[in-house]
C-alpha cells in the first residue's frame, strides 16, 4: 500500500488555554478529494493551516507525502525545523484562501509567476509561458496584466488558484474558496475546482457548499468542537449520517 | 438648457479657492450672471461670497504692507544679501548642506528598515537592541548627540578593531577616525534612523497580513516576503512622511555648524563674523533653505502621485 498523501494522528492545537483541535485523526489518499464541513469555530481552518504549518501543533503528527512539514522527530519529541526548510516543504503544498490574498502590487501574471521564479529559481521565460497557460486554463487568458483590484472576486480567486498551481503542488488546500464571493460568481470558481478534481489532484476543501461537496468529494468529514465527529463517503454522510450531531448540522444548513 | 449648464459649470467650480480668484479677476457680478437665467432655466449662482472678497483683499493688503516695510527698511541691507547670495564660500556651504541631507537620509532610511524589522521580530534578542536604540536616539537632543560624536576621541583616544583573541584589523587615534565630517554624518544619520524606523514600521504594519500569509504558503522565506511583498507596498505609506523628514533634515543640518562643519549656516556666519552683517547673512542662508524646501515639496508631490494606490478598495 502506498503512503497516504496526508496522514494526521492525534493532532492537538491550543490558542492560549483554548483547545481548538482535540486529537484529529485523518488520512487522505493520493488523488482523493476530501471535504471538511462543520459549524463555525469547529476548527476546520485551523486544521487546514496546521497541514502546511501556518499554525504550530501542540501535539500529534501531520505527515504530507510521508514527511513531517514543520518538524523533525527524535523519539517522542518534535522539534521545529529551521524556517528555510519549512518554507521549502510548504512550497509543495498549494493553499487557496477565503479572501484570495493576491499580491495587490502585482498583475495576475506576476502573481502567478512570483513564487516559481523566486522560490523554485526556475527560468523566467519558461515560468511566464506556464503562468500564461495556467491563467488561460482558469479562463483568464485576456486578463493577464490586470491588477487584483481590476478583477472581480471570482476572477481574483481563479488567479489565486492558478498561483497555487504554478508551484506544481502535490496537495491543494482550499479554505472556503467561495465564501467571500457574490452568489453569481461562485460557479466559475467551483468549475475550476471541479476540473482539478477530475485531473486527479489531491485536495482538502473546507466548504459550506454542501451540494458541491457531495458532487466532488471522495470523502466528507464533519468536524465539531475540535473533533472529527464523522467521516464517510458523501452519499452516506449526507443521506444517512450515523451521528445525531451530523444530522442536526445538516438539517440546519441544507 | 445649454446656457444653464455652461453658466452653472462656470460658477460652481469644485475648487472654491480657484473660483474666488477667477471671480475677482473676471469681475463678473452676481447680477451679470443672473441676467443669463430664464424662467424655465434659471442659473445657479454659487460664486464667492462678499465676505470672502473683503477677506482676501484685506489679507493681500496686509501682506503688501509687511513686504514693503521689509524691503524699505535699510537695516535689512538687501544689497549685502544680493552681494553674498552667490559667494563661492556660501555655495560651498550650500553644497555640503545638500550632501549631508542626502547622505544622512540615505543612511538613515537603510538603518530604519533594519531597525523596524528588528523591532517587529518575534525574537526578544532582536527586539531589545532596536528598542534601546530608539529609546536613546529619540530621547536625547540631536545637538547633544552631535557634540558627543565630535568629542568621541576624548572618551576613546585609541580605537582598535580586532577579532577577539585574534589579529588587529584597525588601530589608530580616534581623532583620525572621527573627523568633524564623520561626526556630523554619523550624528544626523543615526538620529534619523530612529525616527524613520517608526515611519517604516507603520508602513510595514499597513500591509495586508493575508498577503504575507499567502506568500508563506507559497514557500517564500521571510526575507523574500519582506523584499518582494511587504516593502514594495509599504513605500506608499512611507513616502509622504519621508518627504517631511527630508525637509526637516535639510534644516537640522544647520546644527553641524556647532562642530565647525562648513555647511550653509557656518559659511554665512563666517562671513558675518568678519563684516558684522548678521541679519543680511542669515537672510542669505534662509533664501537658500527656502528655495531647497520648495524644490523638495514639489518633488514630494510628484513622488506621492506616482505611488498613489490605483483604485484600491475595489476588493469585495
Ligand atoms: N489566531 C488565533 N488566536 C486565537 N484563537 C483562534 C485563532 N484562530 C482561531 N482561533 C479560534 O479557534 C477556533 C477555531 O477556529 P477556526 O477558524 O479553525 O474555525 P472554523 O471551523 O474554520 O470556523 P469558520 O467556519 O467560521 O471559518 C475558534 O474558536 C477561533 O476563535
Ligand atoms: Mg474557517
């Protein structure tokens, strides 16, 4: 059996005295699409941010492609890696944020090309061609030189996805990519995510779009109060959830 | 319809100061404008008020009276002012003043970036020296600092730079190392670094945290994030106060005359100590300071325009 893409064991995380993640166990296989759902404050974003070490853990392990992202292990203790090494490992994991977070002093093309040139040290001309191709793939071939403020929310989010893809990541993390969008712009972003799923990209997607989750996910995970309550195939989790808490949440949002 | 639009646009100038001047120059009265209105298309009259005209006239009158008094008063000795305005020694002093301003600002800004980053670092060992530096240089008068640097040789007659337990890299009398020139440049630059550090810090803090997070997620290192993402966006916030600091620096350089640096002020004082024309010579210096300040203000405006955000706030 091959190594899973993401393997989380007993992940705990506190902010001060508040325990936000209380022992999360999850695995995501290669090529699998996992959707994380749950009420506000249940720790979905925090868990996602722990995967690429934007947040530090208090205990537990997260391996991406068989490797710890932010730590080195000796026996029962973990030690944080030097920031350069963490950065190098993060470069292999793409992340898309709720609020797009495009670099506002750069054009769409520059946003996409920045990290492949600066971080991966790849030749500019080659990266530029690839960045153009990526932007065309997300339907922005005619907005290459637009600045973020000249783009709609949906367009900005598609640039942000292209920016993450330009690093050729093994894994993509999406934190509510459509929550900051006007309803009529949600579809264009979900279409890009749907294509990625079709191409076999491994993805973890925090979302409130339940019907979309049901459509693209191989596995849906319901979190509440810092714990995984239930993880199952979408048709099972949405149609016949086993836990009362899951049922209650679903009746509230559906 | 047409007449209304033309007249309305003419009188309802969005910039009230300009319309006031224009109305005074054109001399159109309210009645003349009103005559162009018709019952179906009345004219909007929104020109300067009577009180404004009287106020402006009064201010101009008082200004002219003061100017006349100053020009006519023989004690100002304007002929001396114009005799010495382009005197070679004055121009030499002016050159040093400009050079000190530019050099001290350049060093100060470089220092400020380092200090600001240290000050915001999570590590205490980086923050502590930065905070101490700011505390010291902002807490003591620049004049005292300059005199201090000038007299450094008195405190440390011999300056030796060596690798601990290793070879000596430099050794010599402090008088050779700390000339009045280095004392002046050092004093101005170190002091400026402390003030600019706070400006740079506020610029850095104004940059969207989400973008820095996205950069981290892309695998960018902290220094790359600083140079590629944070500083290019922080300059917009940093530029206007930096212009003010530069204008301030121009005049602060006058303090170096106390440590016998041949700047603009020192040059005119040297002359007036010979000729006893104290006030005319100070006017010579002030005319140059005013000219330079005006040029800088103009350049500052141009620079601010160039770095203006291009329609920010379009983000949802
Ligand atoms: N930097 C932080 N400092 C302190 N508390 C935090 C921080 N980030 C998150 N929290 C807290 O951790 C808990 C989980 O937050 P998290 O953002 O992971 O929830 P979420 O499931 O993503 O919710 P939402 O659906 O609203 O995005 C919340 O109670 C939140 O207040
Ligand atoms: Mg969240």
